[in-house]
C-alpha cells in the first residue's frame, strides 16, 4: 500500500512566485554580481565607474518597480525554497521598506556620480567601487529581509564593505577613523546578535511576520523589557543617538568624502528603519513604556547635533553633527508612536538620505574649490561659482527645515504630532534645533560664499555639480510637490502599525489577530 502523500500546505507556499516577489530579491544578487565583476576588473580603472554607475541605475529602476508593485499589490514576499517560516527565510517588502530601498539606491547613485571625480585610479584599484556595490547589497538586504537573524547577517555585510571603504587610500587619518568606526559598530552588532539569541530563546522563531503572530496572539507572549532595552541600545549606538553619538563626527570626516556622503545617507538610516520595524510593528507596548527614554535621547540628539554644527570650524565635522541632529528628529517620531509621529519619522528619514548625502558632497565641493575645509580660510565662492552657490543655498534651506523644500514637511508633521499630545517641550526642541541649524548653515554661507576671498586660487568649478544638482532637484521636487510622498509615508506608517498585510504576505490567507 502506497504511503499517503503528506499535506505540506502548512509548511510550503504552494503559489507560484509573482514578478513582484522576484523584485524583492533581485537587488541583492545584482549588487553581489557587479561587485565580483569589479573585483575581476580592478586593474581597468576606466571601466570601474562606468560599470558601477550603470549597475546603480539598474538598481534604482528595480527598486522603483518594486515600490510601484507594493503600492499596487500591498506587501510582497519571496520565501526561499517556498518553505514558510519558521522553516524558511523570507524577504518581505512593505511600503516602508520599499520607500527606504528606493531612497537608498538614489543616494548611492548620486555618491557614485560624485566619486567619478573624487576617487583616483589608485583607489579604484583598491576596490572602491566593488566595496560600494557590496555595501548596497548589505543595505538592500537589511531593508528587505523578513528575518531578524538575517538582518544581523546583512549588518555584517555592510560593516565589511564599510571597513573597506573607510580604509581606501590608506592615509593615517583614514585608518584612525576606520578603527573608531569599526570598534563602535562591532560593539553594536555584537550586542544586537546577543539580543537576537535571547529573542529566539523566548519565541522559537525570528521571522518578523511569525513574531508578529506570536506577540499579538496573546497577552503573555510579549518580549521582555530587557530585550527591548538591549535592542534600543544596540541600534541607538549604530544610529549615533545621544549619548552614544560622539563616534560619528570623530569617524565620518576621515575617509574620502564620497564615503562620508554614502555613510551619512545610508548607515544611520538603516538603524532607524530597524528601530521603526521592531518598536512599531513588533513591540508597540515596549515602545510605549520606553517612550520617555527614546524621546529624551531624540531631543538631546537634536540639540547636541545643532550645537555641534555651531561650534565646529571644520566643515566635515559640521556635516557629521548635522547627521546626529537628523537622527534626533527621527527618534522623536518613533517615541511619539502616533500615526503622525511614525509617518513624520519615515518622511524625515527619506529626506535625510538625500539631504545628508548632498551635504557631504557640497562640503567636498567647498573644500576642493578653497583647498581647505576650515571656515576660517573660506570666502568668495558666490562670485566664483554662482551655480554651486545656488545649489548649496537650496540644500541649506532643506537641511534647516525651511519652506518650501523637503526638510520642512517632516519637521512640520513631527511638531504637530508633538503638539497633539501636549508635548510642548518636544515641539519646542524640534523648532529650536531647526533654528540653531539654520544659524549654523547661514554662518557657512556667509563666510564661504559671501565673504571676500582670501586668495585668488580656486579648484575645479564643476566638482560634484552633477551629483549635487540631481539631489537638490529631488529635494526641491519633494518640497514643492509633497502630496504623493506625504500620502505614501502615511500609508507606510499605518501598514507598519497594523502589520496585517505584512503577515498575510508571508502566510497567504492569514493575518495577525
């Protein structure tokens, strides 16, 4: 007698993969493949930027198509070998992760365009472009994975690439910055891994959709406060949130500024994305309990970052403190936890990916033109390069949160969300941080652009102009026509909080209770 055929419908996704589900995983093998090709062709320095730029253009197209598919169909999932969690590994993309991946790929493309004039043949031979594509594989993997352990794996991939990028050039200052970056991020990653182990011991699964089912199925199945605090500490360290922020301005000014631009646009935002995923979708009760701690760290980060921008003379360190101030705004939205707070945090992260990348590119352009990054030696740039001056002025408006550019809308939403719950002091901190940032950037514009030049010498006028123009155009478009992005951010926040569609995409026909 033949043995009965087992019913595997509870363990396997028997539906055929859709074209949208393939889009969830294609960015990762694309980046890995291109990185391998660039290693093979490392002696052909002329081909390196061409291949990398073409690959990142394709990556932007894939992530744009993925966003369109998610808008049309809702969250999409690809499970490896069709095995459902907890047996298989899933890549799951909802609106939040789709928005983040698209913004990250655009920022990387702009940095790659800038790198064509910033990275010399020696640095290309050392693997700059291969490390750049490896970094994007890690970033895309971290933003699209549906499994917390694999999130740790993608963190490791990004760290390997980041260490390589920081050391390209092998100058003593770069090695010193790489050590600082490596030490602090390895501590954060090790703590994150230990916390993942504790989470698995508690629930027996690390798939996010599976965890959402377990956590929401009963009142007793909740992560402990210890787990929540450990996750918050590990990811706060990676995001450079107060009081763990000082490693960032000490490290980000040391590598090539193309690398700094990449890191400023991507690395801290990946940590913010994971905080949103964990504390809004999986641990909302713990987020509420820790809201005072998170909002205090957020407000302090905003003010420390803004004051640091005012105090610094080195433009590279000014930009580093600007990253910290932005992290504070995003943490404040997470702490509020309301639809307005979460959508404001998502919106600010999207703005910051583009604006912080552009800020470092602008700083690099100023330094090239003047031969120094010191404000004390700056002057005369407006008369020498009016187009560059205009682009920098528009960017400074956006970073400060002034209308009508992109930085205004998330700050307005976060301020309103704070006022809606009576958190007047938080609204005041957001506005004060924006005011101090405006003064700091106005100081740069007055000294570097309007003050008469101390010397007649000037570097190449077109340095970074193409990449900066691309980013400023996107920032201006976002600011002047915000309705579409605002709507997507609000839908992303609602989907992140509810998680029903996310769970249903991993377990077809099923949603969280």
